[in-house]
């Protein structure tokens, strides 16, 4: 086999491993977006708390693990810039998230991947093998409702 875009998985286990890695990447992006949204929320709280105060009033800001004394006039623009920067990163991560979702959907379609629930794994394995599938009765047989 020649590789067209990237390395093509050669067997079922390789496909499953690649799919699991893709889902793991997706979950990491979700986690990072959530973390950054919490940071934006914290920045908004700080901005709302210090905006109405006197600009010459002193305040403290943590910079690289060091607590620094500044005035609100100096701190407020920096906090606003940081918040805007975090929001831009969230926007880019959301775009990356959509690309990864599309990539996973295409991968699922290409290799006919179906997600199954953990409790029904044994049943699904048996149902996948052609010729050995058995019918499964679901719900009441007599329609007694």
C-alpha cells in the first residue's frame, strides 16, 4: 500500500488505536477550551471589581508567581488585554475543535466505526461476525401495554 496523505492504518487494531488517539486529542482540546473559559470568567470578575474604583488606588497583581504592587490605572489595561488574548485563543481552539470533529467523522465513515457501550461489548462482538449473528429480542413480546 502506498501512503497518500498520512500513514494508513494497516489492520483493525491500528485503526482502533488511531481512532482512540483522535478522540483523546479531541477531549484535550475540549478540556483546554473549558480551562480558558474559566480564565476569561475570572478576568471578567476582576475587571468588574476594579473598574469602578479610583484609578490611583493601589492593587496587587500576580506576575509569574510574584505578587507585584501596581495601581488600577496600570493593571486594568493589562487585564483587559489578557482577557482579549484568551478569547482569541478560545476562538482558534474552537476552529481546531471543529476541524478535529470533521476529521473524526470522516475517519468513522471511512472505516465504518461504530461507538458501542461498554456493557454491551460482548454482544456487539458476536453480532459483528457475519453468519453468527443472532436476533435479539428487545422490549415486551406480547405488547401488553
